């Protein structure tokens, strides 16, 4: 059997890693793609079937391949009219349902599996429980008890889930909306978080027939801005002093936005102009300034940088105007569960008396968890065994510029996507991840062709062995 590189996770990050590895590795190598839940290529983000869950990036930016930017848009154009009926064309661009994008990724994987010649992509529908170093690579063990011999692995599990907060027996999963149809219209629902996940949660609640009041709560009560038509703006010319201080950097970007406004341009032009240098900006800031960003500016950056598709933003604005959705700024002090409802004590931002809100369900839309909070058994074992360690601020995993994990016993383990958030910050959008996947694949291919100095290359064992 061919020597193998494993990819753990088959959402967008893992699918991209697998496809680019197939293209970069010698044809004598295979790729093992492991997915613990749902369908391959979809993950949480693209597993939804709701037509009003739209991509928050334009279709023109969603190609799977850096060198073929129109690949997804062309794929959409070939769909029969009935299948593309939920694709929305707006002045700000074309936005497709996330379910269609999941289908696009699944088709790419299917094509790779059934391509001519001996199959090189092997799909494993099971959770990876452990990676144990052995001669020539690792023994990959699944929760189902199967063991595979691999020469290396790419960790591509996407966003880490949090610790299950808020703690309540009435907690609802925004990605499993089946229970939403059983909610009573006369009692409110609380959504914790006011970002893009909240936008989807509100759409799911309404799509499942819930007509009652929704309260969305976050520390600052900020809702994502909406996409609008943009034009290219020059990358700001930043001085070294701007990169050493968050205060100076923020002041400099605000001045750039003011200059754009005076030229009759939109603030979005400036924010988009920062996209190619965001990682450079993040890495240039001293750690103390990065920490200040996370404490104070992150919510403001997120709502301006990660914008909502116009139809989704319009639906949220209509809900707020009609009183069906109330967005509050504050924090949860306590949750007291009753048999059929929970009493949530909220401290408003900016002062005022604490408020008690009685709700029948609490939807966690807070987003990304930390490594030390995750319940993922594989990550916990890798950290405990010295094969990985948390990245800066506990956001993802520590890795070098070559995407290889950093840990006392780390070896041929790579990562990409949201697990690099602490190191790169902007690493969750499709353009970021597809570029990372191509780079990881090239680095892995170079390593197996010419081992690093001091690394002993041993024959890779067969793909699957009993263990």
C-alpha cells in the first residue's frame, strides 16, 4: 500500500488540505481523510440545509483553488436554474447558500476518490482518538478501534468548541435546530453572542416556525456590518512605530478611513485593503499589544471585517425594527434552571440595575473556544503527550512558519485554518485557508521528497493495520 499522510477533519480546512496534498505529493503517496461527524466536505459551517444560511463571502472569493479564482462561481453557473434558485445576486456581489457550498466541496472530494487509476484518497468516517509516534511516522487510532499507519498528519479540525457555556439544561445547539420547532411562541429565547452565528440562529429559529421573542446578548451588543459594493484601495503605508503600538495602529487606520471618506469612498475599501497584510500586522504587534486587541478591539474588528450578506443583514434589521429581536449589551451573572425554563441574570453594560430574563432556551453563539477548554480528546492527548502545545493566548495550537506543530515531542504534524488563530489571527476565511492548504501541501511534499536535516527517513508502513 502507498505511504500515507493523514488529514484529521473533513470540513473546509481538511478538504482543502486533502485536495492540495493529492496534487503536491508524489503519486506513490495516498491521503487518509478522517471525519468524525456529518458528511465529508461540509463540517458545521456547510452542513446546514437552510436556504437562508448564506455564505458571508461573495461567490467570487470562494474558489477552492488559489490559481483558479472563478472555480466556484463557474460551478454555480453550471447548476440548473432550479438548483440555483436560492443564490442571491446583490449590488455587493453574489451570495450562495452554505448548503450549496458544502455540495461543491463534497463533489470535489468525490471526484478525487473516483479519479482514474488506483484511488489515492481514502475516507474514514470515524473520530481520531490518538496519534502515537512509531518508527516511520505515527499509529493513528480511531474511536471505533481501527488503527492506521501514517507517515505524518495534518490537523484540520476547524474552530474549537467552547466548554459548553452557558451551563444550563435548557441550552440549545445552533447547529442542531431540530428542537427549535418545539419551542413555545409565548416564551422568549436567549442567544448568547451577537455575531454571524447569531444571524444564522435567528434565521433557523424563524425557519423552524418559532415566532416568539428573541434576545441576543453580548458584552458590547455589536451586530455584524453588511457587505456593500467596494473598490480597491491602496494598502496603507504603515511606519514601524505604527506596528509597535495598538493605539497608533488604530489611529492610523482611522485616519485612512477618514481619507477614504473624503475621497468619496467607503470604509469597507480600507478594511479590505488590510486583508493581505493582516497577519503581518498581528505578528508585528508586541504580545502585550496583541492582548490589548483581544480585550478591547476584537469585537469591533470582527463586525467590520466579517460582514453579513445583504439579505441576512436585512432580515436581522427587520427583526430588530419589528421588535422580534432585541440586542442587548451586557454579561451573564447567573443562570438558574427550572423544569421548563431558565432565569438568566444579566448585568447591563454601562451600569444600571441587574435584570432577570426568563427564557425557555439558551443558544450558545459565542463562537470559538480555547485549547485548554476544549473537550476534543485528540487535542487533549496530543498536548498531554508533548506532541502539541497551545498557541499564543490559548487560541489554537503553536506552530512554526512551516505549519509544523511545536511541542517537546512534535514531529511530522502540521496544522492550518482556525487552529492557527493565535499565531496568524486572520486564518478562518476561505481565501486564507485555501492558501494555507496549498502551502502546507507543498511543505509536506518537500519534506517527504527530501527529509529535513537530522530527520531519519524510514520506509512508511502499509495504510491500515490491526492495532
